[in-house]
């Protein structure tokens, strides 16, 4: 490559030298006056030209160094300068070009080597899901987010209108009605927002769960091994919190065995109890409002020591970093959302427990339950039973004989206005498990008498008794203050406060949130150690009793809870769906054809066959049939066919479920659940829309064929016609029997009598039979003369009826007469196939109705075949997806599972499993507690 560049450079340089020499010559000629001028050349002729050529030749010879003559220095310097410039430019260009080509080849080779060294990641294409799945989740979340945003905007507008009306102070009836209407709209929108948020939260939790499962699958496939989960050692307080969580779902009334200690935080509304809890947890974890009730449900907070300051809900995997303000805002928002979501049915407070864990350096290990504040007066936006509900909830938690009551009293208000002290005194009159906390002492110093505060903290003002009395400061009235700033303010206040500098009974250990948390934690663990063994023994006895009862009632069955039973029922239902796709084609054809004719028969007879057959001539019959069949196929027939296919699919699936009940190993406990799942899935399932268009094309093409192709099809059409006409004839005779009453033999044997109306109908029928006997090909309607004749004949027999009465009687009578004639024509046409093939429409025997029913029969067969293919290829799988979706929804709805899976067997198994789990967790906790001792 380099040699090529050198040769090219040399050739270019030689050309440049020649070119520069020529330029120099030209310049020299010009300078010496050796120029050619056209006009001068013409004037001088050849002599001038020869002179110029000679001078030019002398100049060239003079420029050759070998001839001994040198070029003048200025001209030579100019030429060499041009040569150097050209040489440098050409050299630089080829160096750059060569470097680019060589570098490109080298880079391409390096890339191929690097590419060959990469591992094979094709297995990830099968292991990881397709991108469409995640795109669908993203679209769903965006839609949910937009719905939430729109609903919030509308709610804000309505709240703004509500505030405006209240601010104006309008008291007229019309304005009051508008205000009430706005208020109802706000409540409705708040409910909608809550439902959307719940749906959004469920989608997030579902995505988190699927993400975890996919990560596990990825790791398993990557290592090509079975990963074994490492058992993480739980802390003592976490184990105890899990025991309390299990007990909260087992015994909500504390009437049987749940007497385990927990710290119950009670106080009047806005007394600062939530701030006390936050000070103990060293983080602002709860939402705040200006005078508004924020704590609407019990919040169980498990405090534990850990290297990082984090919080986590019991039913979520997300950890909130409490050192970051963004995570704190998210945590407060989620707490508020869970509280509002727990309130249903127009209530203001809820009994549903929101459980969370807070871990961090220096936190005292304990379990606290924050309850809604006790109120003395209700506002208009509260439920009527709010006050009583809060009182009952507070008593419910304090009635636990081992609960530590943290009684919070606002120091900035008069002690006589307290509501909580009376409740505490009722539940713990001796004060053996009560700790009194006076909050907002910094405000009390400015407002109250110092001696009065000293009396409160020494237990001499209130009649209630307590284990200890503490004073704390939980803030400076600033919402943006951090816990560290508040604690520092509290320390500085108590160092400089006048309340505690005088001599008295107040000791230093009775102040600050830090001393309070140490005292509460110490008392909490002391009560835990005193009572835990007792609780374990009680659950052992309960477990023994339940196991004995199970063995006596269900000796051959294993105790299975609702979740296990639901999974078993789910498997059986999905097995039935698989069986649905294994039904034979013949069975599907029979079921679909039967359902199709059931759906279409009435239209065929009433709209197509009877009007055409009663038209009077064979040509008009065929014309009317063609027109009506085409209209039918273009409009109603495809939709009716799809409806028939859907009902046939539903009927077959239900029949499979019913047959499974007759099996020897059938368990009746699943029947209610299976029925509910199948009904809901069938209700949601709908046939594909494009099936209607496809069927329309097939049916139109099929109905265009008007010629019966062979004797077998002819006989089948005749049989189909006879069967259909006989079915209609039976229905008509039933109608006539109701109209005319029982026959003479039935009246004699069953002691039945004719009503007056039935006697009239029989008289009218006798006259109508005479008309039909005289004219067997009578038209379907009576003429005016015939009606008059019948009426006059009846009047002679003292039967007075009007023309409408005669027409009502004529309709079923004539129909029976016509159907009997149609049966006779069918019998005549049974052997007329070859005559039909030879003469066609001019056949002596009218068999147009046979051809019509052959066309109907063909379209039913073709439609049934198409529907069967759709069922097997598409609809069975789509129904399977609907059933799986319903099962997934039911599996997450504990209330619905409890309703659908019930009975003594289920309830006893659930209780036994729950007691067994609690007892095992208690034993595990006791072992760890003894090891810590």
C-alpha cells in the first residue's frame, strides 16, 4: 500500500515540474515581449510568425542548464515555489487517504474479533417476556394516571364552588339546594378518585410481583441451577410483630387468647399523639391537616433498630428512605391513601389496621398502635356514628389486659376539657399499665400556671393513676421542621424552662421524648416476658381441641384452607376448559345445528316460508323466497348465528361441569365457586366481531345455490321439511286445544267442562271448517263476504261474535289446514326427485318448499361448520382466558372466597391452620427471647 502511494506521488511530482516549467516559460515570454497578437499576426504574415517561433525556441534552449545558459533568478524561484506547494498538498492528501483506508480495515477487523468474543444471549429471548406485555402495563398506568388527574381536577373545581357558597353566607333555599348538590357531587367524585387510586395501587403491586418473579426466572436461567433461598434471621421485634399480625386476623375481639402486649396511643384530637409517635420513630411519617381528622384507622407501627432509617408497609416490598424528603412525602401520601381507602360505606373511621415497620439507628424496639383522636363534637362532614365508633375502638384496644396505654394530654388546653382521661380510667382504674404524657409544654409555660403543670406531672391533678408521667415538646408549630430540629428545640427548652428549675417532684428523667421512648420500651418488653408463656400455653390447648374435632368429623380428609381449596378448584375448572377443546367435531356439529335451527326456525316459518307459500303461485313463491333470504343473510342471519354459537358453547361447557359432578371423586365443596366462575366468565365472553362479516359472505354464497345436487340431499331436505312442519303442527294444535277446550273423550274421563268462550270458539270453528272443505286452496285471509256469512250463520244459532273474533279463530284453524297440506306435499315430493331434475321449476308436482328447506339446511350446515372451527380455533381459548382472569380476580378477593368456599369443613380447617401458625410463631419467638436473655 505504501509503495503504491510513493509511485503515485512521484508521477504527480514529475507532472507538476513540467507544468511549472511551461508556466515559467509562458511568463518569461510575456516579460520578454514574446507574445502573439492575432491582429499583428495577420499584418506581418509568415515572417512575424517565424520570428516569434525562433525567439521562443531560443528561450527554451537557453533555459536548459546543459546548454550553458541559466534562467534568471526571479522566474526560477517562482516556479520552484509552485512545485513545493503542489508537492506538499499532494503528499498530505495521500497520507490522509492511506491512513483512513488502513484505519478502517484495522477497525473492521477489531470489531469482528470483539463480536466473536461476545457470549450467546439468544436464550434471553425465550426467557424474558415480549415488549408488548410491558407496553400494555405502561398504557394501563398512563390511562389510570390521566383518570386520577381528571377526577382530582373536577373535585377541586367542585370544592372551590362549595367554598365560595359557604364564604358568601347565602341562606336562601335555592342556594342551600345548590350547596347540597355540590356536596353530593364532591362526595361522589371523592369515591371515584378513591376507586381509581385503589385500582392504580393494585396495578402497581401486580407489576412489582411480576417483576420479582421475572427476576427470579432470569437468575435461574442465567445460572442454569436451582437457586436456594437463604434464610434471613429475623429480629426479635419483627418476629413479635408477625405474631400480632397473625392474631389480628384470628381474634379481633380479644375475647379468646390475644392478650399480648402492645403500646396503644390514645388522646384527644389534635392533642399531639401522632407527633409523639413520630418523635419516638424519629421521622415525620404521618400526614398532617389543619384541624382536620387525619388518623382515620388504627396504624400499627413496629419500631426496630437497624443500620438504615427506612419504613415499609407489611403488605408491600417497597422501602421508604426516611432520610430523603421525597420518600417521606411518598410515605405520608400512601398512609393517607390507605386510610381513606379503608373507610367505606359513608363512614368516617375504619377498624382496618394499617401495619408498617420503621427501622433505624437508635430506635427502641416496640409495637405501637396509633388510634383516631377522641372527639367531643362532630362536624357536618362526619358520619353520625363517628364519635361512638372512636370511643368503641379506643375501648376495644385498651381492654386488652396487657396493653400499655400511652395517654396523651394537650398541655396547652385546660385539663378539665380532656375526654381521654375518663376513658383511660375506666379501662385501667389502678394505673398499672398507663403512662401519662403531657405534650406542648412550651405553650403551656406561657398560658398555664406552673404549679398546675407540676401537679399534672406529679399525678395530683387528675383522679386517674399512671405508672409514670412525662412531659414532651413535639414541635414549634412549623410543618417543615425536621425531627432533629424538634428534638434539639425540646432539649434546649427543658434546659432553660422555668417550670423545671424550681424545686419540686419533677425529675429530669420525666422530660424529653428520648426518656419517654426508653421508659415505654422497657415497660413493653417487661410485659412481653411476663405474658408470652401464658399465651403460648393457651394456643397449645386450642390447637389440641381443634385437631380432635377435625379427626372426629373428617377422619379421612386433610385440613385444607381456602387458598388451597381455591387452587384445587382452579385446576379442575381449567381441566374442564381443556376437555372443551377435545369434544368431537360431530358432537359440535349436532349441538350447533340444533341451536341454530332453534334460533332461526321461527323466522324461517313466519317471515319466509308461510308468506311465500300462501302467495298463490310457484313463481311468486320463488321470487319472494329469494328476496327474503337475501335480506335475511345481509342483516339478521349472521348475528343470530353468532348468538346461537355462543349459546351452544355455553351450553356445552355447563354440561361438562354438570357431568363432572357425577364423578365418584367429586367434591361438592367446590360447586358454588365453580358456578360463580363459569357464570362470570360466560357473562364477560363475547364472540369475535369479525366472525359476523365472515359468516355473511359464506351464507350469501350458500343461499345463491338453488339446485339440489343428489337424491340423498333431496331425501334429507324432505325429512327436514316434515320434521319442521310436524313441530309447528304440534304447537298449533296446542294453541287450538287451549282455544277450543278439551275434546269429548277428555271431558268424560277427566270431568272437564267447556267455558262459554270455548263454546263460542267451537261454533266459529265449525263454520270455518265448512269454508276450508269447500275450498282446500283457500287464501290465508277471509273476504268480507265470508266474514258476513259466518257471522249470520252464527246468529241463527244464537251466537253473537264480531269480525275480529272470527279472524282470531281463523288464524290457527287455517294454519293447521296449511301445515297438513304442506305435509302432504312433502310426502308427494319424496319420490319426485328425478322428475324435479328433468323438469325443474316446471315440474308437475310443486316441490318449491322442499328446495327452500334444502337451502335452509345447507346454510345451517355451512354456518355450523364455520362456528365449530371458530370455537375450536379461537373461542375456546378466549373463554379460557376469561376464566383465568376471573379466577385471578377471585383469588385476590378474600371476601368473595369466603362467601363461595364456606361450610363447617372450611371454617374448621381455616381456624386450625391459623392456630397452628400462631402457635409455631409463638414458639419461635419464645426460643429467640430466651436466647437473648
